[in-house]
């Protein structure tokens, strides 16, 4: 549904707004990267397995494990220890995930007033942090042992913040209203 909306209405609207005549030059979403830092859970194998299971449930794809590059004794961190999980979504999985995020997850978030307009980097990518993974409909809240955090990065083909904002706004991202 979101992919159809992008191809039928968003591409022509962006072409007009940004004065782009070539359809292939219109900005697009290239990928969505979902990250989670394991942090203090790295020693608890059951908690890590639970995190991975929830990650698979939310994204539909198994995460890759990110390891520490070097040992830091003050943080009780050894080289090679798993400290994070990441999933890169492209194609239909990306569109399905974004559709679920925009139409189901964000409206279910407590006290939701919109997402920040300040989370763009200089390359036009958008980062969204989620403090509670239980807002995803696939997660059974009765079986949750702890609340987990997620970082969602939307990588676009734009060159700046303004084009990226226009793209995401046309797609229906619920940004906070400015006063």
C-alpha cells in the first residue's frame, strides 16, 4: 500500500515540488536500518536470545551481531563481544516495515504528538529512536521480560535535509506541527 502510494502519488508530487523532470532523479528511500545496543545484557545469554527473537518478530529478518572492535576495561568490554544487533531492510520488507511503523506503531505510542523534525543528518537520512518495543503489534506483552530500545534509520537518496523532509512528509511521516 505504501509502495503503491509512493509510485503513484509521491513521485509526481515530489517532481513538481522539487522541479525534477526525470522520474529516476526523484528522491527515494534506499533502505531502513534497525539497530539495538545490547549493552549490559551481553553476559546474559537468555536476554540476548530474547532480544534476537523480538528483533526477528518485529522486522521479519534475522539480525546480524555487531562486535566490539577493541577491549575497554573500564566498561568490562572485551574485544569480539557482541554489543549490538542490526537489520538492514530493503525492497518489499522495507515498505512493509515502514507501513507498519507509520500506520500502526507510531499512533499506538503513548502521548504521541508527532516525530521530531530535527533528526535529519546532513546527508538527508532520518533517525528515530523508540524507547518501547512493545508498541509493535507482533510483540506479545504478556511474554515480555523487559522493555527494549530500538533505533530506526531511514536512508534516503537525497542530498540535503530539505529534500528528505519533503520526501518523508509526502509519504505520510507524522512530523510534529510547528507553532
